[in-house]
């Protein structure tokens, strides 16, 4: 997600060490998305990113240990074997193409040309080197897992940080969900039969938005969460429309498993029940940020890995790592919710619906 300062961190399958014998066996894992899952296609941040798992910054932010696959290499890596999978995600990648934003005078807010269709184009070019002929690749992909997203966050950020009202930015939603659905259909045409499609997150709970949109009006905030209602309403609308698109695809392709991954509900539960998960510092303060600068520990002039920022003493007590990405602990819990349920249905560690 986001502008250049929205750096990569961790993703869905990180740090879940079990290798259950009953798990679905996949040839490979292929991922498409943005900074929530970029494993090194765009390397912007140094330490403290990567400090809790690798001990150093590597340019990668995810792995696939939870389903017995090796760390997922970025698709731009040189001299790399992609037979067990590849990651096509890019930091700051939108779902929509450059022209969509250029026509609206917003292209200055884009930092990579890596829309969902650009990523799938790269995937399609790489496939013959992995699996051979189109039919061989269909057979190969029929036993692979594809994760398509999260997409949408950067599309809305581009409008919001470009000065557009949230009402105008909300008009992007049908365009975003449609292009995601089109991308999924392309992947199905290539042979994919098992896909997971994540929702967008409840961005009204992110310290970044809470800091930049600080309001004295209590009606702007959810009484139980302290999150900004209008931003969460945008995310909710996106997710509802995305599910509608996925339902239509499911009817069109009944032999294909298209599973919705509910980032929104899972993170919203972190916010409403932080102590249930051990988040003693709650969900609305960053761990890596500018202490004392705001009640959310976030400041644009002292972002994580920049002068003036520090890392909290107990990372596991926090949901938010840098104001928009989450901590390793949060991602470990998310991984369990995806691998074993209930936030992916049926869970990844079960046989896909057929």
C-alpha cells in the first residue's frame, strides 16, 4: 500500500512453522499484490525492517513456511529457480492501470507501474520457463496456490493523498473490484483452479490516517474502536463489492475454488479485542515511529527507519508496526487465521472447494 514511505514488512504466511501432513499439497505458490506482500521487487527500507525474524533487512517480507514451501522469491530476482513459486507484488502497486490515474490528474502520486494486469503479464511471460507448454502449465497451475492481492489500498491512497474527497475516491471502488475480477479471470484462463483473494484492511484504524485526519468531532470515530468511520466505510464498500464480483466468478467457474480472505474482519477484531491476542499496547499506536509526536506515535517527518523514529521495547504488544503495516506478531496470528480458519473459508490447510 501507499506512497514511498509505506515500506514492506510481513505477509499472510509468515512465521507459521508447522508442516502438517494433512495439508493440501501444492506445486507452487504465486502471489500478486502490493507492499503487504512484496518480497523484494522494490527494496526501499533498511533496518529496523526485518529485525524480528531475519535479523537484517533482506528486501523480502513474506515466506511460505506454513504450507511447506520455501521462502517466496521476488519475480525480478536474477539466477533464481521459480519452480516452487514467485512473488509479483510491488510496493505501492495499485490495481488500476496508470492511465486511469493520468486521466484524473493523479499520476504524480504513482511510484510504480505495477497494476494487477502488469503483474499478471510478468507472470504469463515467466510461466514457460517454469512449466513449458500452455497445457503443461495448466496442469502445473492446477496444483498451485495463487494469492491475488491485497489490491485497492494504493488506488484509494492515490486519490486521497492527491487531495480528492473521500466521496470522489469512493467512486473508484467499482473500477478497482472489476479489474481485480478481470485479473482473476485471466489467471483462471491460464489454468489456476485454487485462488485466495484478500480484502482491503480497515484503514480507518491505521495510525497514519488517524494522525493525518485528526478530528475534534467524536462522531467521526467509532465508539468501540476509536477508528475513523469514513475510511472504514470506504474499505467496507470495497470488500462488499469485491465479494459480489467473486460470487459472480464462482458461478461462472464452479470447478474453481476462489476463496475470500477477510483481512478486514480479522484486523477489526484486533482493534476491538486487543488483549485477547496479547496486544497490551492496543492497535492504534505504531511500534516503530516518532514517540511523543502524537497519541498514535506517528509523524510524517519521522517515519519508521528515518531520523527521529524509534522502535518500541515490546514489539509483540503492538498491532501496528509503522502506521500502516503490522508487526510480526500480528502477521503470525493472521497466518493462523488463513491457514486454519476462520478468516479463509475453507482454510488453506484444507483441500480446496471443488
